[in-house]
C-alpha cells in the first residue's frame, strides 16, 4: 500500500465531504469556504444552481479519491489508472498555479480564497505526484 496515495485519496474525499456540507448547510458554508457572495445568495434564494455545481464538484472529487485509493491498492483496480492519475495530478497543479493569478482580480471571491485554495491544490498535487511516482511500476 502506498501511504501518499492513501493520503491523496483521503484528502480528495475530505474535500468532497466539505462540498456536501455546503449543499446541506447552505449559504453560511458557501461564504465560509469562499465560494463567493453570488453562490451564497443563490443558495439563500433556494436556487438549484449552487447545489448542481457543488454536486458536480463533489462527484469529480469522489472519483479522484477512488482513483487514488485504487492505485494505492485499497480498492479494486480502476481502468486507465495511470492516465487518470496523471491528469488528476496535473489538474491539481494547474489549478494551484492559476489561482495565484486571480488574487488581484478575484472574480467574486476573496483574495484569501485564491491564496488558500491554490496552496491546498498545490499540496494535493505534490502528494499525488509523490504517490504516483512511488507506485508507477505496479500500476
């Protein structure tokens, strides 16, 4: 078992659960986690849009978690595991880097949101990369 991929899977699962919390607890959670006032307001108005967007993010993060757990040997082997893990790792790195470019023009979010979320995504990317590198030969 690969501890870095287990950590990677756990981190993605944790963030997926936090997104479910936003759906369940609504506007206060959207605000706290920096989703922006528009998402919080739409949630308060009973719009389905924040729920659909957040559910989509939750689904993606859950799939990413499963792929990390699969590569770590915790669950069954999923298809295209090398390709998918490379893409997941790349997406975490790209999201982490790109987020820093929005600090001065935060698009409805706070500059702090972009800093923290970028640091988190880069950290997740590093954990995935280390785990993927260690596990590569057995994937």
